[in-house]
C-alpha cells in the first residue's frame, strides 16, 4: 500500500518526504503542497514544498555524484538499472494505487503504466550498453588535401546533471523515460515531479533507492512548478532539461541557458478519414484514441477530419461505441474517469459552451459532475470554434467534415501544434502522400496516434516540441561527442 510496508521510510506523518543525497528528508520550509484526489476532490496526499536552498544542495550533490558515476563501468550502470526495473515491477500494485488516487487513472491502466515503465528501464539499459559501447574511428585522408596522418576517435560522453520534469498524465512512465537514459549515459538526475502524480513518482524513486544507486546521483524535489520551476530550470548547475508538458515548455525554452533541451509539448492530433476507409476499424481507433484515459494523452485523437460522403456513417459508428463507454471512478476501472483538476474541467466546459453557442451538433447530452465529464462527440464543428484548434485534454472530441483531402491536410497544418496525426484509408499510396504532407512528428496509418512502443522515435514539430524522444534518441540526446585525435609524424596507410 502507498506509504506503507517497504515505503514507510518515505512518509513523515501525513507528508511525503523528498529525496536528496540518498536520504528521505523533510523540507526546512515547514510547508507542504496538497494533492487533490480528482474523484473525491479532497486532499489525498501532501508533499514537501522544497526551498531554493534545498535545490542548491541537490544540485551540488548531483554534480559530485555524476563525476564518479561517469567512471562506473557501463555494464555496472546497466546492472543497477535492471535491478531498479525489477523492483519497480514488484511494487506495481502500490504505485498503481497512487496513480488511481492522484490522477484518477483507471486501475488497470495504472498497473500497465508501472509495468511498461519497468520494461522501459530494462530496454534502456540494454540499448545503452550497445550504443554507448560503440564510437567512431575516422581517418584524415578522406578530406581533400589531407594525408593519412590523423586518426580521430570519437565517443559519447555524459552531459552532467539532467533535470527531468514530467507531466501529470504519465508521472511514472514519462519520468523513467528521462531517468533511465540519463543514468545509463553517465549523467546524474534531478526529478521535479508534477504535483498531481508526485506521490506515485516518489514511490517509483524509492525503487531506484532500493536498487542501490550511489548517494546524490538521483534526487527528487517536490513543490509547485509555479513556485520552484523557474529556479530549477534556470539553475546554473543544470546541464540538460528534459521536459514533457504543456505551453510551460515554451516559456522554459526561452529562459533556459545554452544547454540541450528535450521538449515534448502539447498536440492537436488530427485523424483524417478518406472515403475508402474501413469505418469499423476507424471508429474503434477514434474511440480508443480519443477517449482512453478520458482524452488526457498528448497523443489522443483531438480532431476528426472526415470526408463528407462517409461522415454520417462514421459518426453513427463512433456514437454507438461511445454509448458503451463506462463512466465513473478509476477504482472501478471505468473508461471515463474524473479529469485531473477542477480548473481542467472548467476549461473543457468552456470549449464545449463555445461550440454550443456557435452551433455544433451534440451527439450526446453534455453532462458533468465535479471533475467527471461524460464522453462527448461534437459533430459539424467549424474552424471558428475554439475546439477546432485547442487541446481539451478531456473526453470531448470534435468532428469536422471535409470535402477534399487537401482541406484536411490544410486544417492539420494550420495548427500551431505538430505532434502526431493519423490517416485511415485502404490506399497505401494515398496514405503515404498524406503522411508526407502532414506537418507532424509522426503519422500513423490505419491506427490512432500513440507514443508507444517506447523505443520508437517520438517527436513534435512546431509548438509540440524540440528534439526527439524514444529510448535510443533520448540516450543520444543526453550525451555529447568527445574526440581524441592521434597525430602521426608521417602518413600511415594500411596494407592489404
Ligand atoms: N508531447 C508529449 O509527449 C506530452 C505532452 N503532454 C502535454 O502536457 C500537458 C498536460 O500536462 P500538465 O502536467 O498539465 O502540463 P504542465 O505544463 O502544466 O506541467 C508539466 C510539468 O511542468 C511543471 N511546471 C509547471 N510550471 C513550471 C515552471 N514554471 N517551470 C518548470 N516546471 C513547471 C509541472 O509541475 P506542477 O504540476 O507542480 O505544476 C509539471 O511537472 C498537455 O498540454 C499535454 O499535451 C503531456 C504528455 C505527453
Ligand atoms: O502523454 C501522453 O500522451 C503519452 O506520451 C502517450 O503515450 P501513449 O500514446 O503511448 O499512450
């Protein structure tokens, strides 16, 4: 159970401790931050509100620990990561319980997130020993004017201290997707978990603590992003920021210093449906893509662009599937559960009311109780409605009818986001042409957008991000290239 048994060390009274220098600590601030259960709307947990001085100490410890970690053999780093992955999976039930209470993730999905995270950590360890075990050997005579007098040996070396800031919707998986590549590459890691999701993240960090990583190598500082976020992201001790979240990432990228940034931000993933699409397959993917975890996925289908000739048929099929979605509590593993905060629910309601005023067709009656919003499909959405462009991050899905493929592509590309998109058609040639034309980091053909499997490259264009995630890309991103050049007194050519 959360904060019980093996996890007792991480709680003091009713406030969870933060993790620094290999120890679980109370903040000198004497203040705590409440975590509101989205279902009950009551305080579920409390975490420490860390101070700037505590952040300074964490950064110093991270810098010192990184120096000796970088000297730890790669296979030993991998061994510890495998150990952490196994411990994480062993404690899946306790961590999943926190995800259910903090972010109202449906019970089964919560377990899946933890297991997926353990697999991600193990895969990263394996990938790391392969790609970091190789470097490059170059010779000078391939460049005009040079004899073979220089040998260049280049390899990947760590960046130093990596700051990881994940969002609320995958507080464990999107944390380990930063932690594991940072560590295997020889970096130290400071985690600032999302407030909603912080307790799940602290339990996950405890699994790394149990695995026996050196003191100071991994830290977890808690507190509101709005209060300690700027201090962390502008801290001179940080050598890389890996951030996943909303527009906050755009502000961070303007304030951060000259350090590598990995930004995975919002999306407005479009689903383009052609006349020849398999409408049953399409409807199933729209419902799964649009409504799983109540639409609170960056990769959720966020607008359907369907050819007018098949729109009625598709909308009927989607409506029938939406009617079967269960609505209620995450403990009961319902499909649709309360959205993360009251302000999020209010924002979603604002988009729905705007669409109502402007004449969208409501396929279901709009219904809300507290943070729980019943799934809603809005048909005949037009470009003058906010929902055509904005990301609801909730169980509300707009359908726009189009008269040509070009119209669909135009709408998709007019968005300031460019995360993923998908296209449904039986014509692979058309699908490829549309994929090439869509200004998004990934296009799925005949399936809903998805980040996983976690070793696939995952990236956003425009306001959806900088750089690319996915296990291999993240390891590479958290390293820099170091070269050593051997200069020979005279040219040396290898003989056959
Ligand atoms: N492209 C991708 O891979 C993904 C993108 N997202 C996007 O994330 C958004 C939803 O997640 P949400 O958690 O609400 O996003 P936010 O941007 O609100 O928060 C993300 C993280 O940033 C922290 N934070 C807040 N303010 C600052 C600051 N000034 N400096 C540093 N950190 C800060 C938050 O902490 P705190 O909670 O304490 O405020 C949280 O840990 C959506 O837009 C979604 O599309 C989500 C998942 C994946
Ligand atoms: O936040 C998100 O939406 C996740 O990155 C999505 O991951 P998934 O598409 O694999 O569920």
